[in-house]
C-alpha cells in the first residue's frame, strides 16, 4: 500500500498581531507592538501550502480559532454584551485582551502530537491535542483544536482522538514541535523521538534558568502511552537547557527529522552520543540512518535562531529525493545559505532547497515547520480525511478570495479593542467552516 506524509498548515487567523506574548521566544518579544498584516500573513501561508501541493505533496489546511476569545474574558469576570466585554477588558486588563486576541493557533506544529497507524497498538492514527499550558494565550487552543481535528479526521475506523493532557505545567505539552518520527518508509513502524525541556517530578535534573522549558518528560511519556507506542520504538531526549536559555523554545528551532534523516545542531541535546546510539539501535539497519550534525563553527546557535535553519521542513518529494523548505531568512544569511548549498551536494538524501517568504509568521517566531502539522497516512486513510481541507488549485483560489473579503490589511494594538474585529472574525470563520466542510466547530456557532 502507498504511504506518504501529509502536511496540514495553519491558516493564519484574522487577528494576527504582534503582542510580545511568548517569553523565551526571541522574535515574539522583539517585534512586540509592531503592526501586523493579517491579510499578508494568511496569503504567505497559503502560498507555501500551494507551493508544497505543486511539488506533489499532500497538503491540507487547518482552520484558525475564534478570536478575540470572549468566552475566556467572561470566565475572567468581564460581563455585558460581547462589545462591552471587549471594551472592559481593553480598559481594565489590556494585557489579557492582547492574549485572547492572539492568532497563535496558526502554528500547527503545536496543535497536537500524531502517531501514524504503523506505530500504534491498534493500527489507527492517534491524535493528542497539545495543552500548551506554558503560555496563557496558547492554553486557550486545545479544546477547539480537538474539535477541528475531529472534523478533519472523522472516521473512527482509522482515527483515534484523545483529550489533551491535564492543564498543568507538570504535563506541559507543546505537541509535534517536540516530536519527530524516524522511519525507513512512512508505512513501516518508525522510532518516535520525543524531546522535552525538563523533568516535572525531579527537580534535581538539569533545567533552563532564564527561559521556561515548556514541555516535560512526563507529558511525552503520557502521549506515548495514550498512542499505544512500544517502548522499543520510542526515544526520549532532553533539550540542552543552555539553548533554551538562548531562545530555543521548541526543539523544532534546533532540530528537524524526516524518514531516515535527523538534522540537528551540535548543541541541541543533553547526553547526545548515548541517546543517538539508542536511536540508531531502535531504528535498526533496514536502511541507513543519516544523523546530520551542524557544528557551531558552521552555524552558531544564535544564527540558527535568527534564520530558523532548523525550522525548515525536510520533505520527501514524489521522486524519493528530499528537499528542505526554508524561510527566506536562511537565504539572506551568508553562513546559512552557504551551509545549505553545500549540504545538498553531500551524500545525504537531502538534494534540494526551496526558500519561501513567511515573514509575517517569522516575526512571531514561527517558521515553515511551525506552520505545519505532519500526518503520515496510507492511501486508504487519506480517503477517510475530510476532502474539503485538502489543498488544490480551486481551494487555493477560494481561500485567497476569502482572505481578501474578510481580512484587514493592518492591525495594531489599538485595533484589538475594536468590537468590529470580533464580528469580522466570526463572519469569516462561519464562511470558512462551510468552505472546509467542518460543521459547527466554533463556540459562537453553538450558542
Ligand atoms: O508559541 N509565538 C509562538 C510561536 C510558535 C512556533 N512554533 C514552533 N516552534 N513549532 C509561540 O511562542 C507569539 C505571539 C505574540 O507574541 O503575539 C507566539 O505565540
């Protein structure tokens, strides 16, 4: 049977803005309060999706969430009509209003952890939405994420959906941003590599000092249990606390993998050699495992954070060759672009590099890999996916028109207090659920 990897990219929501909400994420803090362009952001994302579709990849769209989240404002004691709730929050708690307006669900690498059917105990594809507890604005996402995933992957014969882990920092879970699957082929059982920032129940273990470690070992173990993975096919690696303290807030800012390739920075992990030996052993020798380590002397950690060299997508093209999908920031850096030009000449499966402009997202710390959720599927499982969410020429043009109709060109901090923004966002999402055939996944559609 034919197996492949599908990428589901987050469609940027109508409230995309720069609010400086993510301590530990350098770009988010340094662009705080700049004005944003939701329309441009959504179009940059759509262009990347279309480009991957045109490369012959299976590409899907993951819908954004309803923002501002007035339900959360009500839970926090703001009362009255929706417009009054927003006005009161703007006056009394502007930082809270900024948080409930974030379009952060666009970074779908953080939406969930997915284990393909070849790895799980019951032969189904398993989904666990990430609780994203470490950041208030992101902790508002998992319930709706779960609903949207269920509306996309409906068939219980193929897809198993779990509830997100308990909402507490002990089980802080950032989803697939810290999860990589290595395999000889998509349909063969793989090794699932879970990367965590700290131990929740053992404070004697190393942990970052300056910035938060958002994801715990205990969260990784819980997801592996839920998905019915065999211990012989799972590896847990700790992120180097020093790189978290330099701004590597997710592992996908310093490492990325695909099939038999793991591409990572020399400083990414703790106990690197032992752990990579475990990975080699569990991977087996059906095919060569390429562990491509980038040295400090080639690209420093700070250059990697600035350019997002590792927040690239390593994809397998229909030809069987691999390509790196990189942000234009990599092309603009001499160190990184020359590294990549040399890499594609070496004896690894990576033969091509393609650059795309996702600057609107990059300014909040979200590169090409943050914008996508990977789901390895068989042909039969793909047939069971809601077909309306799969990218093609017609959907690309419909979604571009939809963006033109509903999105503002510019948003600044003051605009977040405009009650009109909620109405605009709701009418956009209402229409989107019809385009994508999602049903009533949003709270406002259920009231
Ligand atoms: O969670 N930024 C996101 C970026 C997520 C990137 N994802 C991956 N690396 N997979 C975050 O830090 C910033 C929002 C703001 O500041 O307005 C933000 O949420």
